[in-house]
C-alpha cells in the first residue's frame, strides 16, 4: 500500500503506558482518545490518520481493549489494481495478556510488555491488513484488467480476442454455425 504522507509519524505514538491498569484491581477502566495525523504502521503501511476512542479495562485475564477507530489509508482496487483512498472503520476488541497472569491457551496473541507499555501498532496493522483484503473497488463499475494483456479496461479497450473456455467447447458444438445459418437463410 502506498503512502500519501511525506513524513508520517513513527508508530511509537501508539504505545500507551497502561502500568496503572496492569497493577490496578479488576474492573479498573481508562479511556484513551486518538486524533493522530499520518502515522506509520510498518514499512509498507501508512495510515493517513487515526481517530477514535479506546476503552481499556483490567480483567482477571489481562487488559480488554475495545473501541471504534477510523483509519484512512491508501489501498488498491481489487479489479484494476489502481490506487484508492479508503477509511477503515475498525471495531477493536482485543485481550492483551499481562506478565505473570496465566491465560488459557490461545486466548490472545498480544501482550503488555514488562514495563507496562501496550503497543497498539501490531493490532491496528493486522486489522488494516484484514480490511485491505476485503474486495474493494475504485468505483462500482470498475472494468478491471484484461486477463490476457493486462490492459486497464477503465483507461482503454484492448484488442485481445475473447478468451475461450475449453469447458464449454462441447456445448459450443451444439450451437449452429453463424456462417452456415446465414447461407441457409439466403437460399
């Protein structure tokens, strides 16, 4: 995915100090608002901004994060591979394991560091990658690419013959030959 921002901020802004929640009693909650400009979520993914609110609660298993994030980013059309701007609406619900708390197997893949820092970058990156995998189009009537020559059919027509599918060849033999039909009509 291409970046639109010349100098995105580093993803370190997505590291939250949640040590007070880690050491607090079960039920302790804190809300974290986000209104960030362009931010790097990896070498190949730049969010044009992040807005939303995340509520993080201490549970018996770890820290439960939930909230809605609006993340504009540059994507790729699933039909023509052209660029497009997209806003992902991510409903985040994730359990973060904390050091020293035993979790049932497979309960989470994300953990709080020993210093009490929660890094949202890998979670948001994973969510955006999932969103980008959804079939999105640059426009509703996108014609896509020619499967033979690769021409973007939104920009120009190609001169490739229509593809033939050998699975239909037996049925095609049942159809009357258009040239023989015309000659019989002329008689």
